[in-house]
């Protein structure tokens, strides 16, 4: 048990020691205040203060290398756990000027070499269903039921292995108004699907028909609706919410 | 000038941990408010009856909280490191310095804490003998350590609910983990209020102890002789 040390000293000594301690104390408080002011005077990097952005990028390295693995699956729920009223959140990239009948998925193999895949060809791939707790970055979640083809099956079927060696995949809507970038490890995850069904029915327009991304290892902001183009890159593809201050990785 | 006795109460390390934690926890709570606003579903009440909404619109408006989710997240996921590291070092320090013996509750703490409560509420006079902290303080100060750990664990569970699925499931699932994380924040805020009131009541000497490390006691003339000093070692401290 620690014992308190005691000393008999003069009141002048006490005053001196108190003064020294409080000088450090106020210096510390001033440091905190100036640190806070300094932080908020830093330039922004894609909508986030630069020092914060640097740490967020480091967090990605820490958590994706320590944790992210194909063995970690989002929990699959039973069919009756899935909600019938699926929340619709956000309509960026979902303009009216779009004809699903003439739509084809565009996969850029390399600049100038684009592969066109029809919905029927995607439906011809093995079908995978996921019933998982969809998590929005706003903080709500919903158990929802989706069906589609594994992204990794598309890669396998169309010989995109070389492209999938790159660090990122980029996706954008046909009108380019909404776009996301995703690390390859996450997009090749066994639960990541190119989704054309919701609750066993064809995907509704407001949920991104004819084809959307469902990627349970990410927040909803990465589940791009109405996929127009997919491409691969070793640089981070532009990302709609990243540019508005959110974390690029946004992994769960 | 007359001499006085100083009693070295708080080691330097504990004072640093304490004062670093203060702004860091404040930033964590502030950024947490910015995040929580984006899905502010919690309330006190039953059925359609709401006694208190977390948080009233006037509160959000007054603090300019709305539409700052991205900013809140960027702060939260940066300062979480400082909160975690400072807290971890604090606990390690308590264990290795044996200071924990002065803080963790013992067998009689629960009974004595009740007496402290009655005393503080001016219902009963007299306090049980104590060392550094009274029983109520032991429980409260150990409680916040557990709360801090709880905030870390529930926070991790909602930060990486897929990769740390076992953790999230152990806390009752994603929605529960988020609610627990929120409740802990409310408890921290309540702790803070009581702590501030108690510090104000305890007064300057006690506050100086947390900054300078020592408390001052005047020496009654009768025991001012050097050979009597050792006796005072066993005297209880006030706060």
C-alpha cells in the first residue's frame, strides 16, 4: 500500500510549489486550446481536416490489415428476420434520364477496352443470397434480403483476375453523379454481390435497378445503386462521400 | 513564516492521466453528439409518451449540432486513440504502482459508501475512517474506469461490427451495442456533474491536490515538535 509522503515546509515554499504547478497546468490548458484552434485552421483534404484525414487513412491500414479477411462474414440471418419495408436513402445518380431496357454493365478491362455484360449474363452466374444487417453510416441498421451474383464470380467468369490484382475497384452510376471506390479485398469478399433482387423480387427502381452493389463489409454509402461502369485502379478511385469528409475505407 | 505540513496525495503520473483525459473525453463526447444526431432515436418514456428526447431540438440547435456527421466521425476516430492509450496507461500505472489499492473498492466499501452518501446529503454526521478515498469515491472512481473500458468495447463493436462480430454479438447485437455506447456517455456526463459539484464543495486545498499533487494541513502547536510528526501519518485525509 503506498503511503503518502509528508513534509513540513514554509508557507513561502508552499506558495512557490503551488505557483509552479499551476503554471504548468495553465500552460497545458492553453496548449489544449491552441491545439484545437490549430487543428481547425489546417487545410481540408477531401472535406476533412488534413491531420484528421491522415489518421483516418492510418486507421484503414490498421484495421484492414489486422481484421479484414474473407473468413469474417457478416452474419447471415434467417429469411423471416428480413424487413419488408426496405428503407430508401439517397438518390444521387438516380436521375430520370435512364432506360433500364438498353442498359448493360460496363467493365473497363483497360482504358479503351470495355466489356459489356447484360443483366441476363449476370443472372446466368451462380446466384448468391445474403440476408444481413445493412448498416447506414447515419447509425441505423436494417436486416434486408438481397440476391445477385458474387462480384468474384464475375471476375472469374470474365477473366478479370489481372485487373482484380489492382488495389481498388471504382464504380459509378450511368450519369456519373454517384461514384464509389472500394479496396479489392472488400469487393472480392464472398458476400459482395452484384444485386438484382430484393426480397426475392426484381430490384425496384428506387433501390437501384437493374443492378446495384451489396457489400456487407461496408457502410451503405458504398452500396452503389444503378451500376453503370466498373473499373480497376491502383490509385483510389474518386468517391462521392469521401469528397464530403467521410472516411474512404468506411469498412465494418 | 509559519511552517505547514504538506501531504503528497496524487502522484505526478495520475495528475497527467487525469488532465489529459479531461479534454480528450470532452472531444469524444462532443464528436459523439455530432454522430448521434444523424440517427437520434433514443428517448426516455413508454409507448407514445416521451418524457425526455435525446436530444431536444433546442439543445441541438443551441450547440449547432445538426449536419456535422462527417466532422464528428473524423474527430471521434482520431481522438479515440488518445482516449484508449491514456486510459490504458492509467490502468497499467495503477496496477504497477499499487495505487489501485487506494482506489479499488474493498469488502466494506459498499456499506461505507452508504454512510458517505447519508453524510453528503446532510442526513447523518460522521464519516467512516478512510485512506486516500472514501468508499463512495472508491466505487465511483473504479466505476469510471469500468465505464471507460465499456465505452472502448462497445465503441469497437459498432466501429467494426462485421470483423468483430463475436464482440458485437456478445453485447446483444449492433443496435444494443450502439445503445450501450450511448448510455455510457450519459453516465460519463452525470459523473462529470457530480464530480464538479463535489470538487467545488471540497474546496481549494483538494483541487490544488489534483494539480500540484499535495494538500496542505496546518500543524496544531501541540504536535508541532519534530518527534511527533510520524504520528500524523495515520491521520485520514479529508477528500
